[in-house]
């Protein structure tokens, strides 16, 4: 809790400016009244979600390009007006915010809040990358007031108000789970508002999922390809990356291994003037450990990599598909006429 209560009157404004900038993001604070200024701000954390409650006299908060340049990370913030009113401006849009309304704003772009009288507000800040949404979607939502009767707003406003009042009472494990739920709700809210009337409310998620799959296909040969490296590249959290794949019938790590095995199987099956060694093929497609590669290949194809290559060679020599030494456990992806397919495990 930071408060001006015990600060000398002549120092209150400077103290408050510093307190708001340290707690939220660097901003300029200009009081609107004539008397001694009064303000207090309390902050808690739920995992990577910061929850702040600010109560103060009439003031104007401004976030300028010069102040933005001093910030190290782009954040998305959601403000819930507890009492009083505000005029919020960002991206050329002006919103009149009433008690119970919600606003979304991007700290990487200029904005301002005008509070004409004493007010209270909850502010939730999270890394923009954790949402996994396109900047264009976020831009469509900023500068608008969202009422508690508007779609996701009806769920979010009371939930966020309760969360802010009890943020210091959760264990670290519960706090992380709550932060995850808040991110999901924020992402859903932004998607709902940025794609009104869309029959596919998962447009942003699906586009990101396609980009991730394409990235995996283009980087299979990198032995360091992992959920962590993929999340860093796409500026999202590992947790959000795993959530993207919850409805895909596989995990990120299993998809990477499955795609590597498919490419190894195709290369070992190709007939050419030179026959590649099993270890060379494994390394080319990102398997750093030959023993692990052999175990994974047998588990998926039902035969060892060497047996697979020899069986394909026999097929090409005889013009017919050889009988497999053991049947794969399922048929997910395969090549016609091979008699063998990877199991996809």
C-alpha cells in the first residue's frame, strides 16, 4: 500500500506521481483540484497477473511516447471502475466510463484517463504476449467502455471485483490458476469484441495455432526445438501454448516427435544412389540421441529404423510391398503401399 496520508502537502503530488509510475507504468499525474491531494494504491500479484486498486482525488493520468520508451515490457491492462467516472482516450477513440464499466488498454501506445472527481478503480496488468492475440485485435477493443451487461463483461466485471478484493488471500498455486483463468477471460473478451458477429469465435486462436504448426514444420531439424523455444518465438507463455493444443488430440512435444519420425521414415524409405545411415537421418531431423530415436521409431512404426529402411529397399527391388514384421498400433499418417504407418503416439 502506497499512500499520501503521511506525506507533507507540498510533496504529495510528486510522491503520488512516483507511486503510480512505479506500481503501474510510467505516467504523468496532474491533479485537478485545488486542495492537498490524497491518493492510495495497493498492489498484489497472482502469478504474472498484477492486481492494483487505486483510489484518489480528481486527476488526469497521461501515458506519452516518451514514457512508453522507458518501459521494458508491453502490457495489456483492464480497468474496472469501482466508483466515480472517467474519460478514457486511446487509438483515437474516446470512452465515457461509468461505475461498473470495464476498459481495455495497451500500455505500449499512448493513452489518458481524466477523473473529474474522486474515484476508485481496479487495474489488472498482464504481459501482452500471454494473450496470444494479434495486435490488430487488441487495437479494435481499446478506447471503448464495456458495460457489465455486455457479453463477457457480464462475467468479467463481478469476477474481477471479487478477485481484486481478495488477491492477497490465495496460495501461490491457486494464484497461478486464477491468473490463467483471467487470461482466458480477457482473450475471450477481446476476441468477442474484435470479431463481432463472427461464426468462428476462435479465429485468433486458430490463426496462432496454424503459425505454431508451420514453425514446427520449418524447424524440425533444430534439436533445441521445444515448447519453451516455440513460446518465446511467438511471444506467448508456455502455459498458453499447451492450452492451444488441448483440443488437438496431442501435445506440443508429441507433435514435434511425431513430425520428426514422419520425416525420418520418409527419408529412410527413399531409394537413391547412396543409402543414408540411420544416425545421419536422425540427426538431420533433430534427434540428438540415437538410442532415443530408435526406441521412438519402433514404438511408432513397429520396426526399427534399420528394418524399416531394409523393408522399403526390398519393396523397391521386388516391386511389391513387404509384409511388416509387426503391425503398428494405429494408422494415423502413412504412405500408400508401404504396409507400415506411424502410430502417432
